[in-house]
C-alpha cells in the first residue's frame, strides 16, 4: 500500500489533498510499518506543497504520534494559513494561526520571523496599536530579522504605531531609522518625510519640521501638497507671514486641484489679517466662500469676513457676514462666535435692544438664558457618552433634543446618538441621526457622518443613496483617510449599480492611489475586471484577471484564474486554457470552489477533443475528492459525467 501511495505522490497532482489523505490513512492504519518514517517524510513534503492549508492542518492535527517532520510541517502550514487568512482580510483569525505557528517556532527561524511580522501587521490592521508595537519590536529584535525583506517596513510601521499613540519622540526615532536605511523617492519615503515633519510640528520644533516638509515636497508620489501646506503653517507660527503667503501661493499654483487649496486660501487670508492687509484678506476669504462653499473653511471664512469688516469700521458689512454664519450654520462654534461678534456690532451702534430683538427673533440657541440652560443640559449627557455609558447617554441626549431642538449642541447630540446606535447595531436609528448631521453642512462631525451614512445605505442595498454620500465625502473631506474611504465607497456602490463605465473609472483611480492598502487595490482590480466584462471589453477584463490570477490564495485571484481559463476557452484557445488550469492545480488555492469549476471546464476541453474517457476521469476525481457543499458543482459534474460516459461507450 505504501509503494502505491508513493507512486501516486510522485506521478500525479493532488488538487483536493488526495495524497495527503492517503498518507494519513497509511500512518493511522500501519503505525508500526517499516515504512512509517518514510511515510511521515513524504506526507510532510506533500503537506508543504499543498495549498489547502486549512485541510492540511486538520490532517496533521489528527495524527496520533507526531515526529519532528510533522511539527516542522505544522509550523509552516499554520504560517501559510495565517497569510491566507490575512490576504482575505480575516485578521483576527490570522493572528490565531500565527500564534499556532509560533508554538513550533524552533523548527524554522525564517518561518518564525515571518509569523512575528505578519501577526504584528494583523494587529495594526485591527487598530490594536499597542499589540502591533510589541509585535514589530519582537520581530526586529529576533536574530536574523535584518535579512528579511520586511525589516525596513517594520521600522516604518513602528514609526506609525508610535505616531498613532501620540508618542512623537519614539515616532521620530523609528521614522528616522527608516529613511536613513532606505533610498529612492517612493511614496512610502515621501510619507515618512511628512510624518517626521508632523512629529516635529507637534512638539513645536518648527525648524526641523520645515526641513522634513521640504524633503517631502520633493517626492511627487508622497503628498507634496500636504508638505507645502504644513510648511506654510510652520512659517506662520514662526511669525514669517510673508514667507507663509509665498508658500501658499506656490501650493495653489502648483496643485490647483489639491484638497488643501481651500485651506491655503483661508490661511492666506489670516496671514493678510496679521499684516493688516485687509483688502487682500477680504479677497482670500471671499475666494474660499465663493469657490469652496461646501468646505469646512467656508463658514470660517465668512466669520473672518465679519471680523475684518468690523475691524475696518464697516459695521454694516460685518453684520451681514455674522448673520449669514448664524443663519446658515446654526449650532456650530462659528455661529457662537458670530453671535459674540454681532453683540459687539450692536453695542458699537448703541443698539443693545436691537441685539436682544435679534436673538429673540432667532430663538433657540441664540437667546442668552436659553444658551445657559442649553449648555447645562447638554454637558450632563455628554459626560455620560464620554464615559462610555451609551444607554444612559442616549436617554439624556434624547431629552436634550426634545427640550432644545434648535440648541447649540444639536449636531453633537445627534452624532453621539448615532454613534451609540451604530455600536448597538440599531442601524435605522443611527442613520436618522447621521443624516441629520450631514444635512447641516460641513461640521466637526460631518465627515464621519457622511462615511457612516454611506456605509449603512450600502449595507441596506440602497446603492444610489450610498453613492451620493460617498461622493459628498470625497468633495468635503479634509482628512486623506476619509478621501480614500470615499473613493472605495463610490467604487463599491457603482459596482452594484448599472454604470460599468463609471465603475471602471473609479476603480482605476483607487488602483492608482499609492496610499491604498494592497487588499483594496486587489478588490479594485477585480471590480474593474467585472465592469470591463459588462461593457464587453474582453481585452481589458482579461488583462485585469491575469494580474489577479498571479496569486490564487485570495478569493479574487482564484476566481480570476478560472475566468482566464473560461475566457480563453470561449475564444477557442483551448490548449492555452488547459495550461492555465494545470497551472491553477499546481499553484493550488484555499478557494476550492473555483478549482472545482476549473476541473469541470477541463473535462469540457477533453470532451471537445473526443477524449471522453479522460473527461470522465477528471469528473470522477472531482466528485470523489471535492469536499465543498455547493450544489451547482456536484449537479453539473454528475450531469456531464453521465453524458461523457455515454459518449465514450
């Protein structure tokens, strides 16, 4: 029996772990055989070549008497299973597999170091920065880590986990080590320069901050517009307003569609105010108001216009802009400041009664006595929310909104309510409050509200509504992370709607964004390929599917491999299709469904050649060894097997 299994191992492939199962059966049935050591060795080799890591690990765990070869194989297979889960965004489960692999870390040092690194990376993806930091450090302190390709990236990631935890001195140390050990002008290098600038900026070392921002500005793929804007801020804080204005003007000229242009105009206006150049300040603030009405800086600019006109003695224009802020952005900090500005205007006009009439006319948060009661009521609810007591804070927030429907803190209250409902899984209630926030224009909470409103609509399969929110988020976002989320959300929503042309365009933008995570780029390529198919653009689809098919460990890659074979078959390139399928078998995949589909296609190729016996053999092998429970695989395979057997007689 051993020689028969060995011969099958040497001569045939084993796409569904047939050989592994055969060796396992031999070991269990003949534990005292003279071939037992060889059986363990061959099974270990078979396990290392299989790509069905989950099933392979289950097989190894069932062995009653394990030797060193089995433990070595378990270390490797568990590690590869962890990578497989990580690739498919199952980060918590991947950590479990890396932990499993590390239990046998003494067998293979390189595998151990890989498990250490990717376990830390999985913690980072879960926003568990403390665990990620501990993991990266353990990896870096392990002998031999310098020879690993992840060594430099671990320094970069250590910088980020320190930065995320506001430990700027530690972040400086790690980012500096990264840039000193690296070379070139990659997007990652540019990003490291920017983060170094940020760490010095946060501790008010503006000279060093500007030096790093200058280096970042020289890396085209590394957010040079951000670097230029941050340098301008540092110049302004250093009281060099003229240099700040020149830097901002340079940013506007070089990057006219940068998301920092509205920020730049606003900051330019503030610098002109510092220089007492009120005409140019007015011009800058009006540019923000007119060109970027949905920007968070629009209301700030109008508030500044009220102040500039007040300082220039034009009380009428000052009142106009202050009232616009109050009327258009109620419940915002700017509206609060505008009310104070209006009080000064009315007092300068010797018309205190006019101010009282105005606040009474507006009502709600504008009334002085109401504002005091409003604040007390809200603060009590906010304290409960900040303490993490969502149940009690929801009661208090609802009471606050009933008492003060036009209160100063309605946006805060609705956002906190939405957050509590979202955490509790009450999506309809969360959506109601998120949409209230998004309906009140740009605010401190609007970006997150737009993101979550889009996400909830997507979950509810309201794809048109989701698309609208993600489009607004891209337009209004100040944070780069939220702009990325907006692009991803648009891509996913468009892929569900009948607009493949727009889907191709947006997916291409996601793929071109150097800051996107690899798994997002993979998803975008997959969505783009399907959109090309919908448009009948087979060449474009095949290009993207071929790229995805290079890695069959992901579900997109496995499906892509099958689709490449199917498209070649449909184009009558059957020999090429056959080679793609054999390559699929050799590479293996955890996503056995697509391998099974490929086996059925392979049987069709042989049937087309009138080789019905061989076609039937592939189908029999599939039906005997495929462990999936998808009805279409078994039904189609059985139908074709019956037909090919009949034709072969």
